[in-house]
C-alpha cells in the first residue's frame, strides 16, 4: 500500500488519456481528481465516472488547489504551453511524448519546472516498458560483453488511423517521426546509454491521399563502436506484431487476419470533418472503451534486437530472449498487474519518494533533438551531428 495518494489532474481526455486510463485507475498510488477538455461530453463523462471536477480549459485545471500533478495529454502542439502553465501553478508535470515540437519549447518547459521546483517527466514512451528495462539491465551488467548494435523495426497501420487535420501536418507535430519516432528513439537511447552522436536518415511520404510522414529509416551513431538502425512504416501492409506472437502494442492479443483493415475503415469516412469526429470518438465520452485493465502482456514497440559482443538480446511482451555463445535461454517476466505501472513508478517515485527519474525534461529534449535531426537529415540528405544529448540519470542528465 502506498504511503499516500498522489492527486492527478488530466489535461486532455482524448486517445492518449484513454491508453493511460487503465493504469491510472488501477494504481492505488494515484487518484484522478480533476480534468480539462474542450468537449462537454468528455467533461460530463469524467465527472460521472471519477467524481472529479472537469474544466473547460487547462488554466482552470492548473488553478485547482487539490491537484498535485498535471498529466498533459493534449495534442502535441499544446504540450509546451500546458506544461509551462502547470509548472507555473506549482504542479508537477507528466507530459505525453513528444515532449514538444521545438527545442526552444523544451527549454521553456524545463526552465518553468526548475523555477517552480517541480518535477517534469515525459511519458508514456515505450522505453518505460518492462522488457526494455530488463534488456537495459542485462546490457549494463556486462555479462554479455559490450553493446554494439541495436536493430529496431516496427510496421503498423499508423497512417490510416483516424486523424484530426493537424495530425497529418508535420509542422504541427503530425506524422510518424514526431508520433512514433519518439518511442523508437527513446528506446534506442535508453539501451545505448543516451548520448547519440549523429544520425543519417530518410523519411517516407508515399500516399498522396494521406500526405504526411508515414515512414522513416535512420542510422544512429552513438560513438565508441555502438550504432542503431531504426525503421518504421505506418502504411498498413506488413504488420510486425506477427513477430511478437500477435501481441499488440498495448499488450493485448491481436487478430492475425486484420491486414488492410485500417485502410478499409478509412475509405468509409466522408471527409476530414467526419474523420476528426471519428478520432474524437476514441476519447473519453466518445463511446470508445479503454484497453482492459488487469493482467496482460507487457507493451512493446515492434521487433528489436540488442547485439552485444557475446549475445543478442531480444525483448518480447513476456520475456527477454538471450541468444548467447552457448545457446538460447529466456528470462521470463511476470505479467503486469497494472498497465503502464512503470510510468507511475517514475512519477510517484520522484514526487513522493524523492527518487531520481530517468525520463526528465533534459532526457526528452535529447530524444526530440534526434527526432528533429531525422527530419533534417532527410530534407538535407546528409548526416546531422547532435549537440544536446544527455546520459541516463546519474550520468550527466539534469532534471
């Protein structure tokens, strides 16, 4: 039992919140006490289900004296403004990925948190996932020799999921690099220790009917003989969940016969307004259900192998496979009792227990720097040096 309950206010009751909701409800260390959302149906549903106050704007939420921490789950382009508002009101901040759209916005967020003496933590990203954390621990142990290469790929239906217009516009934080690269880059940086040196990348925009960044491939040099190859495609062809035993990204079982389903659904949608309405329906008050709580598999972000000198390490939703010099063995992981408990571990640990978090503003700013460099490398067709990278907590990262 937790020593005390951390009282959370939620800014934005859309899809990001729905994915975090099972964990926020099931974890006794936190309580949902207030929210903000422009949609009256979302506010009504929040008040009815959780008995908390529901505001029409984030500033009113931040002024709520009962709220100790604000979970910022608003659209990407509002992350900086809402995180700064929360910190300015003396609230700790948990902000969804990507942290922001520019490095200047990241600086404003970290400066506001520092000035207010509050914690700023960025997540959920899949670098929180227990199989990734276990893989990192295996690398850090040195038993399998030094890490040399990370190979990561993910093939999804990202481009054909319902979107608001700005989610198709990279300038407004849309597209695969901002939305999905933030996961994959964060994972690679966590496994490799954080301090990437440079990146060479290409970005794909392959469907004129869905004009957005839908794919990327990147070679990241971490220096000292360590590199990562990162590939992502959201064009709803091959589904890389086939390589994880048809366990989906959020840890639930997934049908293996859904090829092209997202494309087919989208063809039935009559224009941008209808698509935006369909996206809104995936949030609270729109009729969509949150992922079921209770024991499930761990979440993941596609196929990954971390190649060390003496073994290849492959995280999966329920284990880490170790392909070593003397054969194959598996380290089993207990199923998660609370979805995304690792996010609450970090927030609660920082605010209540005084533990140093990993996913600080400085850490997430370095992840965004690499994501922006992927886009810049693709546009300029050259390798981009990185200048603002930080290591893991205890290795030069600052809050």
